C-alpha cells in the first residue's frame, strides 16, 4: 500500500489500523534544536480524541503519545522522530456482522476491489483513527512554525444548515475552544450543538464546514507549477476522512465576480516585506506562492457514513441485505476535525518553509 506519506522536506509517514494494537508514524526532516513542547502535543491530542463530549464518539482512547526517537534533552535532534499511540479501547466485536457486508458510503467495497482483502474492524486503515498520527505530526510542525511566528487556527463555521457567516477578523478565534462544537460564536455554537444532539437521537448524522486562517506566513512559499501552495493545501485537506470540498480566498464566489472587484491592489505595508494588499480575495496566495497576507480557507465535510438506521446494501456476493450501523461513531465529525485541519495545514506550511529556505537566492 503506497500513499502513506506527505511532504518533501518535512515529511510525515503514518502506519497502523483502527483496531490494531497501535498506530504511529515517523517525521523526517524536522530541523535540530527545536524546543519540544510536550504540553502542546498533549493539548492537540486532547482536542482530537474521542469521548471528549456528548456530541462525539464515546470510544475512550487516552491517545498518549510515546516518542521513540528524535527528541533528546527537550529538543529535536534532527533525526527521524518516531512515535507510537496505543489503541486501548477497540471493540472489534462490534464489526463481526460486517465481515461480509459493504456499508453504504464507506471504503469497504473499494478496499476489497483494490486489494482483494480488507480489515473490516472499524474500517482498518480507512478509519479516521489514523488522523491521530496527523495531529502528532502537525503538533511538531507547529513547534517549528512558532519559531517563525506563524500561527494556524481553525474553527467550525457550519453544521448542517446552521452557518456562522462572519468575517474571521471580527471573531475572537480563541473562544472556539470554549464550547463542544468549537465555534467562536456562543449563540451559533449552541444552535449547532442542539442540532447535533437532535440528529444523534434520530440515529442520523450531519455534515459541516471548518474554516481556517494561517497568519504570519512570509512571501515566497510555494513551488510552481505542480506544488503550488494552495494545491498542496487542497491535497492535504482532501486527504482527511469525510472531506468533500476545499476552497481558499474568495473560493467559488470568485466565479461570480468581475476582475475589477476581485483584484487585490498592492499597497505599502508596515510588515517586514513592506508590500501588502488592500484586499485579500487571493487568500494570501498568488501564482501558487504566498504573498505575505493571511491565508484563509474552508473545508467541507460530509455527514458520517455510519448511521444507526436500517439500510439496504449488498454482501460480498452481491446479494441484497439489510444492515444497521453499530458501534461508537460521531454524529458530526467537524468538532474533532478542527485540530486535524490545523495539523494538515501546519505540515504543508512547515514543508514549504523548509523548501523555501533551501532555495534562498544565491549570494555570490
């Protein structure tokens, strides 16, 4: 199985399955001398782990990270950072009845079609359990980015039909962590929570949107033509379980605008690079390269595929069967996906930061 790594200069490779003994990963390319912030890592893992509130999966995983290499005396050594996360609360028996059944909108059929074999326990490698490893990699990337005063923040901006339609500059993004759904507007957050609770009681699920902003990125990150910064951000987000869409800056709204409205005029700036833009429809990226403005984007998530309702599907022989979802699943994935979106963004920016530094103009 290929496709388990992301990044060039700062690379994360993950391994493990939802119901195996452990999941883990290796981070290659992290520079030596970065202060290892153990509390930041624990905090990021707490934000993603199941069982943190009544509106998420009740699987009880502590998600404690064992660092196996690459950290010594509180700093990165430059060697590969190996880590392990033990699976301690898997209930594989919940999936025994699914051994021969293809769940609607899951990866069951496609994994069988590709590999001729699948781990049906919790989805195996296709499970969102794997994203815990991404959060570890993202936490290490954030430690690197902090040295360059780059910050990544994400929040829930939509659950079902409930939308937080405010410019991020008008929001107190820190307040997103004050409620279960991670929405930085208390009134909208409560409406979202009520909707998720109602959907959960119906045995159904609901989708949503996560918005994010990356502040402090200097001009020059991105590798045209195929590794444009927004292309790599898009790929990283679309690699997250349940993601159905990604847009940045003005996004799809740009299709209905005129150039005279959409263009971002250059103006003098008080920033180190001395040039800024008076608007930011470009979302901080032009020509696939960062321009020094905030990079902002949205990620759309579908409703979780496992619902506690009867559905008609087929078994491995193609025969129609009736099934009902079982086990501990999120009625809405977006509250726990916020740190995953941040992690993937941090990994991409860290990688492009190191690529940028390796290609600094020659001073002969």
